[in-house]
């Protein structure tokens, strides 16, 4: 019985991992964030509420905190892996999440801290649908 649970666990990891490979990803979400920013934390809280909905979607979420050297370096490594470091480095300001087409690296839509959860979901769904057309 334990073997069955173990193999199910491995299968889930493999499926989840394959959803986030570069060839299977349609949208890259970059959150421009600082832990000291109240509006950033409002947006972060809303995004966390949607985690389950988009867990297996072809979207990668990257939190880019330019104000913390440790998390900045970690995010920049991930951004470089996805070919997005130069683009993300040019973005100024916080309190937003920008969704990019993973194949063209073009901006699709911007999520704002004052968007409702429903508005955020509509924007993410639109970005995923638009990326499928390319």
C-alpha cells in the first residue's frame, strides 16, 4: 500500500514539473514586489488565493524583489533561465505583476494591486488564451 502512495506522489511531481518546462509554458508571470510595500503585500495575498487554480496551468510565477539582495539574486537566476532577466531589469516600480508570452517575451497584460481577485483571474485567463494563439 505504501508503494502505491509513493508512486502516486512521484507521478504528481512529474506531471507538475512537466507543466513548468520551457516548452510547455505559455505565460511567464513576474511579480515586482517588496516585503516592505503594503500594496505589494495586498497583491501577493490575492495572487496566493489563486495558486490552486493555476497550479497545473502553463504559467510560471516569479517574484522579483529588487530590494532584497538574497531574493533578488535568486529571482535573477530564474529570470535568466527563462530569458527574461534583461526585460525584468528594465521594469521600474513595484505593486504589479506583468504577464509575458513565454515564447515571444512580449508583455501581454499587467496585474495591479487594486484589481479584484476576479479581475486578476480574467486577466490571467486572457493571457493564457492569447498565448495559445501564438
